[in-house]
């Protein structure tokens, strides 16, 4: 029992100390002080726990000292091994972060030169982007890397392949241009950084992060990264599997009711926007007559909509029609909790959602979910007006900025209670 508790405690302390951040594994020496401090805090907490529980007398002090000593050696050996493996895989091209640079001036060349000096850096520069057309101001090749296009080309590349880091290599003096570019890039699920090149102004060291030896100012962070990605993946797969087992009888009853009520398949598939604007097919129990199904949601469902079957009204009111999306979670297309995926042609006030809400696509920086912060706060169902979609997006962005496993658990716990409020569900 002590082994399990101490292991969980170690993971928690190391998480607080940021020791699961991928950048920590680029250097053993750099992370050594933090690892030792984290282990010391863990040992202290274990000692306090044993005293508080009055269990210290049950364990030999010699055994505890040996166990803690060998534990420290094991942690250090494990960390050293991981650093070696990470650096080796990075050199072999098996493990690296993909970066792009926006800007083709002296700042860009300086950053590239500095990054290339770091032999062990886990970074690959994919290309350079700039919207200026003049060859003198934006040459076709910068420090050996091709210019691949402008800002929209960068966004398109980000949708086609993984981009982990965007370096905006522009002078801080270009304030208006910098602000507009960063705002446009903010919808990408990537870290966005600005090289810290100020000569006259010196900030506190805590202001900077480092990419290799290059000091950077963080503009936007990837919402869920490193250990958070692993914990959310485990959370989704574990809870979704359990939910499918427990809810199997209800799902079978709904399927039978649909078949008895109207002709056609039990399930309905609809294309929706997923992570990073990727198109996915979301599963639902069919709630409309087969010949009236709207696969693109060009027309929103309204109260007493004649396209909806009798059984469909019930399962839409109670959100039972969403249960097949648990299979989307197991496939990795959805998360249990996140912004709800919207259909590609969904509109508010006869305008597409991205035309109504500035920065709408920022909600796609994480995987969409079966339920979300907006839904438990009353913003579920019909989104026929600009205010409704604006409020939903506002809640989605709040969730993205404040994500944690505990936040996901809270939303899941509140979801059944929110389903009792059905005034907006048609």
C-alpha cells in the first residue's frame, strides 16, 4: 500500500514541478536540481503522512532509508536513460517537434543560426512563411530554408500536418503587424513564441522560456500538452469503456425503439469539425425520418420540427441520441469533455458560425467533446442567433484556457443534472 501511495504521490509532485514537460528531457543536468527538490518534497510528504496516520512504527527506519535512497537513485537513473533515449531519437528523426517560422528578416536568420548551433535540440524547422512579396524584403530562401507562402498557407499546413511550434520572428517595433499576425495564428493548436531580442529592455528571467539556447516570450501555449495529453487520453479511454459497458442496456433499448418507430438505420452519421478543423464523422442515434435527415445541418432543428420522429423527440430532449459518440471517443476522434463539434453548414442568423464569431476556430485547438462547459451552463441545443453561438464559443474558450482532469470530472458530474433542463433541446 505504501508503495502505491508513494508512487502516486511522486507522480503528483513531479507534475506540480513541471518534470513531465517534454522540454525537461533534453538535458539531464538542467533538470537535476528540480528532480532532487521534487524527490525531497515527496520524501517529506511521505514522512508527514506516516506520522499523521501514526503508522511510522510499522516500518523499519533502516528499510525506509534504504528504500528512499534506492528510490532516488532509480529516479535519477530513469531520468538519465530517458534523456539519452530522447536525444538519440531526436537525432534519428524519430522524436522531434515540428516548428515553422513566420518572418524573413534578420530576426529570422538570427533565430535559425542559434537553433542550428544546439546539436541536441529536438526541433525540426519545416519552413518559413511571410506575406510580403518583394524579393528584397522576403527572399525565397532564408538561411537555407524555403519560403513556403504566407499566413494562410501556414494555417493550411497546420491543418494538414502536426505543427508544434510557431516562432513569430518579427521585430517588436512592428506592433500593429505583429498583433494582427498573432491574432490570426492564435487558432492553431501549437505553441506560439516571440524571440526575446530586446536590447534596451530587460525582463525578469521568469518572463522567458527557452527553445534550445534561444530565449522566447510565450504568446500562446498549446492548450493540452505533454503529460496532460497522456492523462486526458487515459481518462477518455477508461471512462468511455466503462460507460459503454454500463449503458449497453439503455443503448440497446433506444436502438429497438428507433427501429419500431420508423424505417431506416438506427445510427446516423454526420460530418463535423474536429480537432484542428479536421472533418470527422460523428455517430448519433437517428432521430429524424430517413428521407428527411440533414447530414450537413443546413437547417437547424426547431421546436415541433416535422422531420423529427416521436422517439427522436425523446432521445434529443434527454441527449440519449449522443450516446453512440462514445465509439468516437474510443476511435480518438472525440473526447468525453470538450467543445461540442458543430456541423459544417450550421448557421446562426443565416451566417456560418465562423462568420458570426471572430476567432471561432480557436475552439478547435482541442478535441471536441460529447459534453462541455457550455452545455452544463445552459448553452446546449439550438444556436439560431448570434448571441447563442457567441456565448457557447465564450464558454468553450474558457474551458480550453482552464483545462484540467479535475475540471473534466466536474463537467461530467454536472452533465446529468444539466440534462434536466430541456428548454433548449429540440
